[in-house]
């Protein structure tokens, strides 16, 4: 159905400008057209249709529907009949055969209106206004493109979804996240609402996700049941057929679904004028595969779930409607339903609302039509006037969601420009990006009360747009520290988004931190290998880093291994020998009874075992600091050679067992940036004594804290594609401060100072 948006009355195209408007083709009388023409054009101002709240006086369960159909896509391959399928299903619900569902109980988005912002902001505000109760039924029908990144990230593609050739960009390109929709469905089913989820997607394998994406999509939707009844056009790995010969141009699945629900699925052996879930499943399963194979030589097997719904009644048959359907089902014409048709003015009953309210409401939509969103006499200004004077009014609520949609769509246009590598990097464009982020923040605040999940899903985009602002010494929006803070907030929420990893690389280039720029750009190319932008960024970062000259066709060249993270972590283990360095005191010489009793003290080499963890913090260029925390276990001996005053010399051995926590802080100087390169390291080591052997402590107590000097020589070895670095090293440590404590006995008093010295071999394994 081709839609028009006159400035005066949007009811007119759905009636006078159509040849037929009733479900089965009854022509409008000329007088009716004239009357509607007069109403539309003689009114001084007309408003957008506000929300119509649920009729609380009607205590019986009601039927509601959200219907979306997209054939005319802005960026991806168009379809032919998805919008007509959505209209067919909507019109079935409105008919006596579908239960005569009221217009206000159907929310319908077609083609250019079916974008992510309208679906979540307008659609779920509409659903909230209906206050669904236990026993109500909600149909959710989607017809169009579907695709997936993996089994956990699956999407229905809105009109303006622009993945730029890579499925990873669905995260930020305006696709409708079906996982979030499943959460909404689960909330409704938990409250006793009967939800029927119908999806006629998977009409092509030519989307970025390919065949795997279609498999993921159907598997994820079917396996992650949220308590709803599920009807899918195809099984995993198949395409949903659409053709001009099906009805008067439809999708095969939707055609036979409506055909069966109208009455043809009623069991011929025991007709009861009702269509159960099991009956429509059998009817569709019988007709769709056979027609697909016999007429099109293709395979299509619809999927229904789940068996516990087998006897649940989906529709009741209206005999008169069924008779008309059988005669005229190839020539249906569509009515307008309750579709959201953009921001043109709409006809309303001027007697249903306060005159001042309606006038402000009309001014709000005129401002939107003129793209006057903020400032004095803007859409935002008029919304706040409505919200101040008429809070909670349906007109105000509609203005609230419409303003949020405009802010979200404005942000999406900026993001689409970025995905298309069209950013000019000018000061004006940067400031525009930041302003779009601020407007998106306002949209988040507008939708949060109605839909916190949707609001939270917009946060990464808000941080992303703000990170692209005008930052730097003369930046209008702040410093580079602010830019990185926004980018890292985005990265923390969507670490696997190629778009934000590419932004991180761009910020590091601007900050002249080229190693980090290479790392993030390389990561983005791996996350989105079919998206051109990160390859351009990687090429530029490498050019600055002088690793290689720029390439003419970066997409066809495999990127080099990333230079490494700013901070990486790892573990270490090693061992060696330690020998205490002792200094004698003159105490023994000053003791007449002991002057000849002590001939010497012999320290032995002690065995040292070390285990711990470390960090590598890049300081720039080839310099880094590698702090570590090491548990050091030492065991050895001190031999006191003594002689008695009347007898021979004898030896007294003291076991020197200790456990210490050592914290080395060496500065590391690498010889090159190659995968395998030697390095030298030097720095202080802080020693904290944790445990000393009891006998040792009694005779020669040691101080709890000491300072040592540390030097090492080693080799960093990059391990192929594992992003790990193995570093063997020889380390020499020498005590700077005296470790000896105080005790009044021969063993302690004989010594003036004890300092450690050790040679150890250490092996570290860390990320990069």
C-alpha cells in the first residue's frame, strides 16, 4: 500500500484516495468522499491521533495486536509482499472472522514507519496504555527481514537498519533486538496474558548474517520460549517464499495462516466452528510445504511451538465472513487499521479535548514537521507545556513518545553516517555528534518510565555519540579524558561492538597512542571483517606507528597482530639460590667470656621458590613498568663455628626458613617491538616478612619490612596468535636495608647487619 502524508488530513488518503476501502472491496459513495473532504479541509487545525486508553468498563478479556511489515527497506535488499502480509493479518483481526478487533486495539507499523524507535517508544507506550490483564490475548506479528549475529543476538530488521555489510553492526544500526522483545513477552505471559508470536521472516540468505544468521534466528526464536505460542514461517536453514501468484501477491506462510484461521483449518472430521492451535498448525504444515515444493521446487517447513497449546482456541469461525473469504480472498483491499503514519497532522474529534490542549498538541506536531525540535517554540517546548498542564493525558503521552522518536531517529542518522565511514572529522560534525548524544540522553529520560529496558539499550549509543564530540585542549565539549570516559562507558556495555572498538582506535590516534590504536582497530576488523571502516583506521594507525606503509586496498589484506593493550596481566613462577650477606659486629670482641668462643659464621646458599602474578603497564614506546606480587619461600642454614674454653671446636647450625611477600616494581626497557625481543629491567623491591621459623626467630629475629634492589635480563616471546607473551628472565636481587632485628643473645649480637642477595630464574606468562 503506497502511503501519502498530506499536511491537512491523513484520513483522506486511506479513504477518498483509495478505490476501495472495505475489507472486501465495497466502493465509497461519492457523497461520502465529499463529506470527508469537507471535514478535512474546513477544520482550521488537526492533530495527531492521541493514545486511546483501554475501556476499563469492559471487564471481558480483549484482543490486542502489534503488527509490523516492511517491504521497502532504506538500505538493505527490499522485499515484495511483507507489508501486504502484515496488512492481510491486520485486516483478518479486524474482520468478524478474526474477532472484530477494534482499530484502537491494533498497533501497526508499515515500511518507513517500522523503525526501531517507533517500535519500542511508540509501540510499547501504546501497549502500556492498554493495561493488559489475565485472559487477554496479544498477537505480535512481524513480516520482513530477520538476521542474527549468533544464537544470543538475533534481530528483526527495521526500515532504516543499515549494517554496512557486516552483521556485527546490527548492534547499533537500528535493528530490533528480538531478545529484548522476548523479555517483554515473558513479562506479559507471567501476568496471564495469552501471547501469540508470529514471524514471517527469513525471506533471503543474502543478508550479512548469511545462511548461518538465518539458522541462528529461527533456532533462537524457537528455543528461547517465553511462554508464548510461536508460529514461524520456516524451520532453521530455509527461506520463506513470497510470490505474485500467492493470493494477489503474498508470502506463502501468512497466506495459508490467514486462510486457515478464517475457517479452512477446522477439522473436517469434527468441525466445531473453532480453530485450535493444533488445527492451524496441521493446516499450515499440510499446505505450505506441498505448495512450496510442487509450485516453486523449494523447501519450506513452518515451525509451531509448543505442544501444550495444542487445544487452545485461536479463532472462532464466522460463517458469513468465511463465505465472503472463499469468494473474494484473491481481491482483498486493506483498511488503514491503527497504523502509525509518521508525523503529519491527523483528523480528530474537536469535542473530545480541551481547546488549549489540542492547540498546543497541534503546534507540537507542526514543530516536528518543521524539524524544530529544541529551543523556544520547539517540539520540546510544546511537550513540556503539555506535560506541565496536562500530565498523563493521552495527548501528552503521545507527544512524549513522538519527541523521543525524533531524538532517537536523529541519533541513528548520525550513527549511520559513522557506519558509512562518512564522518568528516570537522569541528562542526564533532559538535553535532555530541549534541545528538545529548538529545538521545533526553530521549532516554522520556522513555525510561515506560520502558527501562529500551532506555538502557540506548545508553551505549548515547555514550558513543558523546565520545565523538569536540574534545582536546581547545575542545568545546571537554578534554580527551572526557572522550575516553564516554567511549569506555560504551565499551563496558558492548565490548564486542566493532563500532566502539573502531572509535577507541580513532581516539588513540588523536591522542598519538598508536600501539593502542592498532590494538583496537585490529580488534574491530576481527569483530566485523566485512565492514570497511576499521580497516581504514587500522591502516592509518599503522602508518603513524611506522609498522608498515599504507595499503591501497586494506579490506583485502590481513591485518597484522595487534601491538598490545595498555595494561596486561599474567602469572609467574621461578626459583634460585639466596645467600645472606652478613656483617659482623664487635660485640664478641668486647665480651671477655666469649672472645675466644666464636671463630666464624658461615651462611649457606638457600633455595628460593617464587610464585605470583604480575601486570605490564605500557608507559609509551618500548618502556613499561611490570609490578608483581611474589610469594617467596626460602630455606637455608647459618653455621656458627664455636669452640669451648676447655675443649674442641664445634658447629651450631640454625635453620633459616622464611616466607615473604615481595613486590618488585621494575622498569622494563624492550630492545624492539618485534614478537621476540630481549629486555632489561631494574627497580626497587619491597619485602614484607610473613613468617620466620620459630627457632630462627628466637635467636636472630628479622625485621618485618625491607627494601631491595632488583635487576633482570630476559626475553619477551610472543606466542603465535594466542595473544600471550612468555618471558624467561634471570634476576639478581640485593638487599639495601638491614633485615636484622633486635635480640640480646650471642647469635644476634654477633651480627651487625643481614642483607639478602639472590639469583633466580623466573618464567612469566601474560596477555598482550
